């Protein structure tokens, strides 16, 4: 078995006190996880899969420990959720204090100050100094749906433009916005109408600069939909499930200029990119982009379910009273967690830490790319980095090799996720609380998995 230790101090509980090391004591999965997998197969719907077949006991800092005592380096963070680290002490304390006071009232019945506090924080932090309003929900998909509702209410139009490789969720409307069929859409139609798709800027594959790629997309929108029918454009400033695609400079701002000129609401889906993940509080800031509406979730509340739509006051206030909301939207436990998490993002140096992670990871991965032509592209920002795996002769996507790299990393104690329309992208989403030692060790494992494959 492999044992690698780094800053291995503290007691074996969740949070940063957990020993920060990769430490395998059984095969993967171990006997306790295998027993739980058997229980899962007879109790949980088949459609709910597990990427790495282990069951978590505790997690914190940059590691996750399974029920068999195996300690994994966490390069997944629950798909970009636990950016401040799992079981972060400030979040735990805030939730404990709140749960002793009350767990739920439904904000639409009787309000509470933490909902207002989260809205005030998002109004202050999202790009732009214009007057803003916020509404809170539960999941990223729910927030996306509400952003579309708000845009349609404001404009009186119906059509919504999404982009190639996009991922916006698993509900009916968000499946329509999502580009990838398997596993997200296949067999689940028909989908919501008045959704149209435009080409994305994909520098590694299209070779276009940002403005040229935007003009191509705008031509498709004008010819196939028409500006006068379009309520909104929705786009991820850096794509998530689609492959961590970073659009060429000028693509997003050119799209926004067109949207503004034509009365189209520009929605930035920052569900995966928000809250210091890319080295800025929001990825839109890298391009100087000021969206009309910003959708957030994932990293907002340190692991508790919460999402939001934040935007221009006149747009957000377009729906009638009672037109927005939900039973659990802005749950008080999640709001307490969010206020603690946001404080950490602002005051614990996590923006700077994300940029340090970017420097380290890009250096290591580009060094590996220079010696291995199967790595076609290395891209990303902050702690949102990816490598695209290709056939070294043809440049075509190599999903089979990508799967082997991920499986080899899993077997040796690194939680690693894949993504991309073609299944050939490895994505790195480490927590901002991770140590450099764990980053280097995890990247060594990935390098070994690539060599072995």
C-alpha cells in the first residue's frame, strides 16, 4: 500500500484537523465500501451512479477518508462545492448555532435576517456597481430556471440562447439548455421549447479569436432566432462539464455588447466558476464582464444546498410578487453557512491561494505536456484546471485513455473527475485549503497513471 504524508497533524475528525496525507490501507474499494455498494444496489435507483466506488467517513482540508480508512487527495471537492475545504470550522460553527435556533420557517412565510444578509453580500460582490436584487433557491439548476423566468418576464420574449458544450442542469428546462446527450438528456425528452444553441469559442479546436468566434455565434442567433424574439443569452464564463473551455478573449464581451444593443438579458452561469474558484470572486471579472444576471450555487455555502440569482434591480423586480420562491429556497442553515463561507472567501486569502494553485498546476501539467503528445491542451484559471487528452497522431479526443487515467488515479488515492462533450478532459478542482505537498503528490499520481495507461 502507498503512504504519503504531508503536514500530517491533528486528530482524525472532519475539517482541517484531519491528517493531510494520501494513505491507502486496503484495495479500492475496501470491504466496508463494497458492503455499502451492495446495499446501494438494492436501495438506490440505478440511475444514481458513483464515480469512485467508496463511501466517505470524514473529510477536510485537501483529503477525504473513506469508511475503510483510506485517505484520498480530493481533486473533486464535490464538483467545485467545498472550495473553502470540507467541514470548514467557521461553516460548522455557523450551522450549529443556527440549527439550535430554528431549522426552517420558509422565507415566504416569515423572514429571517440571514437570507437578507446573503442577498446583500451577493449584491455587493457580483460584478458591477449598479443597483441589484437577489433571490435565493436550492440548486444550480433551479437558479438557472428562475433566471430564465425572470428574463422572460422582463423582456416579454421567449427564446433563450445556450451554447455548444454547455451544461446547466438536469431539470427539464436545464436539460434543454445542456448540450450533452449522455448521460444527461438521452431518453428524457421532450424538452422545454424555445431553446436554441449557438457555437462557442473553443480556442484549442476552432482557432478563432474571441471577436471572430462571437460574430459567428451572433450570425447564427440572428438568422435562426432573431434578436427581437430573444429573451436571454445564458453562458458559463468558463465551461464546467463541457470541458473547462476558456473562451478566447473578447468572445464574452462581444456577445454582451450585442445583447445590450438588442435588449437581450445576458445571464452568466457562475455555478461552477463562482466564489474564488478561478482566482477572482467570479470568472466574469477576468474579461471585465458585467452580466445582467449572475447565477450562483456550488461554492456559495461550504457544502450546504443554496443557489441564487443576482442582477439588475429593474430585471430582478420584473416578476410579480409571489412569482419567485420555493419552500426551501434560502434555508436558514444554508444561509448561515453561506455567510461564513463568503467571509472566508473575502478575508482568508483564498483568492490569492487560487492563483497560487493555478501557477503550480499549470507549471506541472505543461511540463508533462511537453513530454507527452497525448496531452493536447492544458487550460483553466485558478483552481479550475483541465487537460484535454487526444490521439497524438490525429488530435481526435481519446475518451478511453482519459478513463484509464482517472481509474489509475482512483486506485492510487486521488479523487479525479473527467468531463467534456467527448469525455476526454480531466478536470482538477482542488479545495483552496489544499497544501502544495498534496497538490504535488496528487499530480505525481496522475502522471504515473498517464504513463501506465
